[in-house]
């Protein structure tokens, strides 16, 4: 057997490198197909609060930017195109550092108005992420952007299509990629998005509960008071005394904000005496926007006792 010379070794190495590069590209294409096929076939792990969730449509998410893990966790960004309403939504996902050091499923929080600054230096997603970092909370945070559409998406009639996009497309897509605990799935919104953070419960109960925790901050219920009351009554009638195993937090300012309308919703639901529902009214001595971080921090303390 002849011993390869230096020249023949270099030619051999070059050939191997070319074959490896071809294989790498082929696997990249194949891998994309496998992921998309897997996503379209898998679900979000069941409904929060013990419900089965809504039927799942095939998602169409863009490729996420994958930063390296760090002591402060990592944030991934991508764009999701909804087949329900034809709108593209920028998505940010915060993965806590503890996620990468275990194989446990973790709670997941979906934040509406993710890219809204509301006059503050940072976006709502960043502000809520900082709360999780400060508390050391082991939870995934998903910020859903395109807040320019907040009036169309969070109020009716557009809220119907947006809610369908949220529970049938985005939730299954996100939770096919990350180890999320479907029994600790949360939804939070502020002001106009606070409307949907509450009325999503009315749309899902009693048989299609997707979220277990609804955190509504300074909800602008006055924008759609009639629809809110009608949907709440429809939910109450449909339950017919059955338990509603979820938590609804209605947070508001002490005065000068949306407290009158938030308190009215709280009293309306409290007077119903829903079985199994943990209905919480919290108030803060702050501004309309300033209440958001305080209420979210308080909610995390209550949920992660």
C-alpha cells in the first residue's frame, strides 16, 4: 500500500471539505423542512387551566436570531406572519439563563403590546423582562409587537381574529420550540391590550381555556363596555355553575386612570361568585403607564409564591 504524499493529502482534504460543505448545505435545507413540517403537525401542549385549547392551524414563523446563552438569559427575535388576519408580527422571546441548565418545562408569559414604549425609554417587553431578571423568575417571556394595530387587534370585532391568531397559531408555534409549561401559561396587556388580556378569558371559557393566568393592567374597558359585559354574561351562562380554574388579575391606578371601569368589571364578576375563579383586584399609587411594571411585579410575586 502506497503512502499518500503531501500533495495527494491536500487534494484529498480539499475533496472532503467540498463534500462536507455540500452535506452541510443539504442538511440545512432538509432541517428547515423538518422543522416546518414538525411545527405544522404539533400542538402547544394542551390548554391552560385544564382545557383542551382550540384547534391548531399550521404556523408560519420566520427564522429566529439565536444569541448565545448568558448569565442574564437571552432574547431571540423573529417575525410571525398570521394566516388568520394576514398581518406580520415582530416577536421577541426572553429565555432565562436557568432554562439552559435544566430540562424542565417552565412557565410562559405572552405580553401584548410588546414593542410599545408608551412614552417610556424602553418597550413593554424590555420592562417586563427586567422585572423577571430582578426577581430571578424562571419563565419565558414572549413579546408580541405591531402595537400600531392595537385598536384593531385588541378591541372587537378585530379582537376575534387576533385571539384566533394568538391561540391557534402563535402559541403552538412558540411552544413547539421551547419547553413551556401549558398549565402555567399567562397573558398580560396594558390599557387597550389590557382589554384583550381580560376578554380572552371570556372567549375561551368554559371549554377552550388556553391560558391559566390573565393579567389585565389598567384596561380601557370603556372602549368596548357593551361587548365586555355581553361576553362576560355569555361565559357565566355557559359555565352553568361549573368551576372556572383560572386566575384573573385586574390591576389599576388609585385615581385618575381607568380605575372606575376596572373596578366595575371586578364588582360585576365578584358578584357572580364564580366557582374556582381566583379574581384579584389590585391598585397602585402610580400613573396609567407606570402601573404596568408595578402590577406585573406584584402579579409575579403572587403567582410564583
